[in-house]
DNA sequence: AGTAGGACCTGGTGGC
DNA sequence: TGCCACCAGGTCCTAC
């Protein structure tokens, strides 16, 4: 998402803003929000965990627009005169100089939008308490093993905890556990050094592949052109309940862990 | 400390 | 075809 947004919007000035769903604006109103953004240019776009950060500037002034797309939010970028169908789930639009628009589409309206000064945004608990970036060099396999060592919760819950590793969601957590041959209910502190190494490798490989294939789209995700991601081509367990495990042919099972579904192979993922 | 359950929303799917 | 129950990639809150 961020790569696409960077390519298409960096350096452009915001000339208009509209929002039809006040509840997604967590610290402003549809009335105050536009005037806070108009005139600012998009200087940089980054990401921390699942939060997308737009760094904006106008003369000496700087602001950050934080957007968390939650489960179903995604961005669509269009040029003036685009013939693409109007998406009925667009709830926020940034109109850029030159006629380009950046729209936030979200069927379930769970997206979260926050606007503020750099210090305000960076101090927010949703950013401050985030854990390691899974692909950063600082998350070594040794460090991952240490992190797991102090957690008595199930490994699945721990992988989904953004305060430990930031950015993994339900699909990739299941995928990573299958590749690591670790059962999702295994208490995290009981994983072996070898398993931690497998987990570390699977985490890196799964996410790198997912990025290369531009996302999963097992449900709603679309890129900024409205296209689906291709991760389904390499997906191994998520959503394959009842189908044969690719390693041992035993049917994939699905259980609930912390209210979310977990898919795994009961034979090759060790409890 | 950890987890379950509900809340926030809408739409897709499968069963009858 | 229509209706209904159930399910959903995230996170936050309360209650146990």
C-alpha cells in the first residue's frame, strides 16, 4: 500500500478533502478536518506496523496523517477523468493538485484516521507500544526466542500481539506457523531454539513473498488500482479447512483462538 | 495474567 | 428467489 501511494502521491499538494463517515475521524470532525489539510503537500509516506503515516508539510508547518485501514480498508488512486466505476465504500477522499484523488475505501467502516503534529502522533499508544518490525535486522532469531520465552500465552496469540511483532495479521500468522511446523496453541515459552529459528525464517520468508505478490486478497484487500493481490497462489493453510495438508495430506483443521480462526495441520504442526 | 465475549459495521456465502 | 444464520484480514473494552 505504502509503496504504491508513494509512487503516486509523493510531492503533491492537497487541494480538497471530503469525509462522509465522521466516526472514522478519531480526533477531528468532517467540518474541521479538511481545513487542517488543505494546502499541505505529501512529503513522505511510511508505515509502522499496520499504521500508515502521511508526513505533510506547508512552509514551516508539519503534520502527520495516520490511517489504520483495519480489516477492510484500502486506498484507491485515480486521475481526473478516470473511467473506473465509482466505489460506494469510499469514505474519505484527498483531492490532489492536478486532479488526482486518493480515496480510502472501507466496507466495514472500521478504519481509523488521526491527524496531528509529529509529537502528538508519535506519542500515541498505538505507535509507542508497537513491537518489532518483523523484517528489521534487529529482530534476530535469538531475540525472537527471548520474546517468546517470557510469554505463556499461545504462540498464535503472541504472533498477533502488535506489541511484540508489529504487522502480522491472522492470515500470515497461520501461514508462518504452518511453515514453522508449530501448533498455534503451543504456549510460546515452550518453543525450542530450533523452532524459534524456523519461526524467524518463516516470518521473513512469508512476509517477503507476500510483499512481492502484492498482498493476500483472500477477502477484501485491493491495491491502489483496485487489483487483487496474488498471495493466494502460494497460500498454504489459511482458509483451507478440510483440504489436504500440502506436506502430509491430512485434512487442515480450523479452531478458534482468542475469538479468531486458526488454521493448521494437526499432524505436522506439533502441539 | 489471561481469555472470552461483545462492540464497532457491512456484505458475502451457504443452507433450507 | 428469498430468508436467515453465520462468517470475516483488527482492535478495544469489560467481565470473569
